[in-house]
C-alpha cells in the first residue's frame, strides 16, 4: 500500500481516476496519464490488482496486490 497526505479521492470520481487523460487538475497542469500508466503496468503486464481505498480526509491509499504464483 502507498498513501499520500492529500485530500483523498472523492467517491464520485473513484471509478474514473485510472482512465487515460482523466485529471482533476486545471487545464495545462496535468496529462491524466500517471494512474493510467500505473494501471497498465500493474494490472495488464503483471496480472496484479490496483485499487484506491477509502481514505477521505487522510489522503488516498493505493493498494497493489501481486499474485503469488
């Protein structure tokens, strides 16, 4: 698990944060590629899982689970 100390991820956007080009930043400040690339590497290439856990008001928690076999 990796956790930051930001504002967390609101429930209404949790299903979109891994989408390519999705960003909550203002125009010109973000590409929306970071989490999409992470998902591609973790889920597609390593057959692992990547999810964001509910951590509102205490940062976002991203959980990565790799298969054992």
